[in-house]
């Protein structure tokens, strides 16, 4: 089993937007000054590692929910929104009987959206939690999201139903594990050129506040791609998606003011 590297450095950061809502493209958004673990070399962790619960995207099992108020939506193209099971970070629990260890609620949401953004059919899910949530159990001081599929590029092929139908996987580009970076891999599905991607959100206690996964398929009129999928296309798709960080459930902190 892989182990998290020892503490080797300090990351300092500023504040998230006060609205509690961020554009997914604003992945470099930073957070209050803190000390966190930093690995001397890159280590990639699968979403299941360190998580309590099922994080596999299973569209047929996830209920439909209104996009308004969902932690992940597209204001310009509502599309279809679904809600996956909530998961938790193992660090928020300790002892026997799954008793909270005083580290906070650590409820990690897992919404999914299917929408058309520009010329792309997009299916995106995000693991996200509220780092400022305060409950009767204390704060989310030990909550974080680790990511980077453990076996890239192979794990991309199980990202969602679109990826599971994919063929001709090619051109894997690995990210460097830093906040705001991404890993991508091209593939084909039903005659369309597609891209699978993972983008990392703001840093928090050695992990991230959110981690996004998405497939985007070029749906040009003739059924084949006429233009390569480029970095600007990725930024446009990711930037169109809105992530709501504030979690109202049991939160003693009031909603942020716009």
C-alpha cells in the first residue's frame, strides 16, 4: 500500500471568494495560511484511497436533482444534474464504531452534471467539501480530498459511462499534482473525438477542496471532429461549470454574502 510522504514543506495561501461559489476554471484560488504535508516527489492517490464510501460514478443509480442549488451546475446550460452518495475522509473518524475524532463533519459531496457546452457534450462530476464549515462537532480541520487516479492512464477508462464506452485511448498528458493543474487523455466514442480530464482545485491540508473529473466529446454536425480539442477548449468547458463550496447542512456559519 502506498503511504503519504512525510512533511517536507509549507504551503501558504490566501482566501476563497466570499460568495462560496467558484468557477471551476479558478483552480488557482487559494486559502488561509496553513502548514500542510508536501511530498518531495509526486505521489498519485486514487479517489477511493482515504475515502469512506463509494466514489465510482454510476449514472443509472444516482437520483436526478434540481440543478439550481446543486454543488455543481452550468448557469448558462442547466443540463441534467444528479447526486452521488456522500463520502467522508477517513481522517475525520477514529477509534471503534466510527466515532468522530473531533476533526469535524467532513461531508464530501459528489454531484454530477450532463450538459452541452459549446460544441461539446460534457459529463462532469466533482468531489467537493466546505473547508469553512463549522458544526457542533468542530470544524473541518482534517477534511481534505486526495486524488489523482492510482493507475493513470488506465483509470480514466472507468471515469463515467461515456469513458466506459470509449475506444482508441491515446495521448495521455499527466499533470504535476499541483492545485489548478490537470491530467488529460484523448479517446473516441460513437465516432466523436473526446477527452477525459481531471482538474485539481484549491489546496487544503495536503489535498484539495475539490477535484473535478469530466469527459467532453466534440459533437460537430457531421458526427466527426473538425477541430482538435485544445487547451482553450478545456478551459472554456471547465470555466463554464460552477462549483458551490458552501454546505448549509448543520453549518453554524451563515451563508457567505455576495
